[in-house]
DNA sequence: CTGTAGTACTTTATCTGTCGTAGTAATATC
DNA sequence: GATATTACTACGACAGATAAAGTACTACAG
């Protein structure tokens, strides 16, 4: 099994997290699990990476945090994507298209 | 015109440089120009990024440097790819395939 | 012969994002 | 009462990218 190195995904962690919030509000642990499943176990985001990404996304106004009344377990911080976050996500999708084209130019299937 | 952000390409700078050395030995300035042209001006590698990548690639044994007898201009440092460099390049090509698939999962064309 | 543009680097210092390590806090299960 | 799982937080280290500045050589215009 081939895990993806972090340097490769580096520019897309924020995008991946925003994607996870497009349809549903969620919280750290759940997002982490979903990323793992959604990538067929190929990408497992580190806890610290995830939570530092939350801080960055908050600071940029791309997500907002809130609490729900919870009866059990440690209190979760939920996140919701903002309109600015959606716009940013869209931009990154466009950029990804171009990036793919560019990097593909430097890739050979057979040497 | 959409330039590519550096964080995205970050994991592939070394790969791009190695690609440029697959068929011909070359030197910094030329590689820089070639990357620019080859990407249709979409990716312009920074000087310092390029030269620090050379150092890293040298340290890892992926490239070797040498001089040619030159009659004019400042002396160029030429680079040649090693077998280890070719192997590494191949690995990165495989990895790129997987990375593309994974990131694509988190990209929506229409929201 | 002076200034400017272009080639071809090098050095230094700084920033950002990732990540290892460790710790806290709550619940469930055995 | 110990262990596992969930759900974070704090701290410090590191790697790669980059800004800024400087060096060195050539060509060419004014």
C-alpha cells in the first residue's frame, strides 16, 4: 500500500478539509476519519496537521466553529464552512486543474 | 493567467528538475528557463528554490555536478542525473499517479 | 567609458506548514 | 481499576520555499 507523503498533499490539506465541510458541519475526529476512508486509507492526516489547519482556516474566515449540546464524551468543536470558504474552495479546484496539467508535463510513464 | 502556488508544486520541484535532466545535462539558468517554457509560463521556479533543490538533490546522490570549459560569461555549474536520480524520478511518477487520484476525490468541478 | 540589461549564481535570514511528543479530559468496556 | 477510544491542546523542531542582497562576467547602447 502506497501512503501519500505530506509534502505532496501539503498545498491541499485546507482544500480537503473544506470539501469535507461542504455538505455537513463536522468536527476534528470525524473529519480525520472521513478523509482516511474517502482516500481508501491512502491519506491519513496527522492530528496536529488537522488542528493547525482548523486554526488557519478560522483565521482566514473560511470556517466558523460552534458547540452542540452533547451529553457524553469530551466536548467537540464543530466547524461550518463560510461563503468565503466556499469561494476559496472553488479557486483551489480551478488551480488544481492547472496544477495537474503542469505537473503531468514533467511526468513520464515509461523511461 | 493563473500561476501555480508553490505549496502545491512543493513536493514535485525535485521531480521537475530531474525530468529536465533526463535527456540532457544542464545548468541552473537553462533549467529555470526550460521549466518556464515547458509549463507555458504557468510555473516559474524561484532562483533560490532551484539552487536549494540542487543542493538537496546532490546530497541525496540524485544528480552530480561538473564544469565545462567555457570561454565567456560566469562559469556555469552543470548537472547530470545519476541512476539513483532516475530511480527516484520513476518512484515519484508512480506516486504522482496515486496522488492525483486521491486529490481528485476531494475536488468538485461544480458546486 | 559609463550605465544598463542579461546571464549565472551564492549567502543569509525568515516564514509557513507539517509533525513528533506529550499531556488532558471524558466515556465505554472488560 | 486498567485499557481503549474519542476529542482535543501545547510545544518545539524541522524542511522547503522565498525575499533580499550581493558577486561576477559579458554585451551593447549612448
